[in-house]
C-alpha cells in the first residue's frame, strides 16, 4: 500500500515537474518555431527573388544577344552602305569625266561647225571633195610614173640607137647565114641571156640576133661573150617587144 502511495506521489511529482518544465520550455519552443517559420518564409522569399533574378538575368542575356546580333547586322549594313557609297562616288567621278569630255568634244564640234559654215560647204561635200582629190592625186601619180617610165625607155632607146649607129662593128659583124639557136637562161635584172650556140656554130662577138616566139619578133640580142658551145648576149632595150623567156628561139 505504501509502495503504491509512493509510486503515485512519484508520478504526480514527475507530472508536476514535466508540467513545470513544459511551461518553462513552451515559450522557447514557440520562439524557435516562430523563428523557423520566419526563416522558412525568408528562404522561400529569397528563392523566389533568386528565381526572379535568374529570369531577369536570362532575359537580359537574351536581350544582349539580340542586341549584339542587331549590332552585327547594322555593321554589315553600314559596310554595305559605305561600299555602295564608294561605288556611287566612282560612278559620279566617271560621269563627271564623261561630261567634261563630252563638253570639250561639243565645243570642238561647234568650232568645227563654225569653220564649215565659213567654207560654205557641208561636211559631206568636203569629204567627197577629199575623195576626188585623193583619186586625182593617185591618177596623177600613175601618170607621172608612166611618164617617167616612157622618158627612161626613150632615153635608153636613144642611147642604144646612138651606140648602134656610132659603133660600126655592131652593124658589120656577119654571122653564118641561117644561124639558129635557143635561149637557155634569162637574167631580167641585168638584161642578158645565155644561148646554146657558141664557137662550134661560128658565133662572133658583137653579132646581133633576133629573138622570136611562135613566129613573133620578141626583140634582139647582141653577143657579148662566146664560149665553145654557149654564148652570152645582152638584150637590146630599143628592140624589145616583149619579155624574153627561156626556150625562145634566136635567129640571124
């Protein structure tokens, strides 16, 4: 019985101690819980602010990227515009040069037109007159050349006739009657021929023979040198009626 009473007393004393302890600890617990709740709210608020800050940072980075892209595009457009401006400057300079050249040409044409007006003739008439003058000069040059050729031929023929008339042996050298031969070679530059007849046919120096082709008289040659079977003869310009050619016949 006493044990029970002691046990009850002990329990009641423990409960009183617990009650006293609870009453003493409760304010501290409540303060701790309140502080915990405040910290939790602060943490939640901080996390919310952090999320907002991160979002703002992300938005700022995106805006910055877009701004950089826009800046790059703007730089490219500016470079393109500068290049275009340089091209336009070059074109303008070229146009100015062309304008200056055209203006100078116009002034020159106006001066030329003024001179034509003073002449009283159109450019087409002057060009026609120039063409006629060129044709006349060309024809005149041909006539002068032909005249000079005729004079030279006449002088050569006169000299040859005088030489033949004043050189008795040229007229008196007699060759064998019926002597015939053929032209082996012709040198038109120095005016001589090589004949296929010589001492074997009694050819004599200074003898004169006729050159014929197809029964037509081509000219005359005078023997200048006689070899055993060949001879060399000069073509007489005064008696030339055509060009002496290889294979033509010679007759005395």
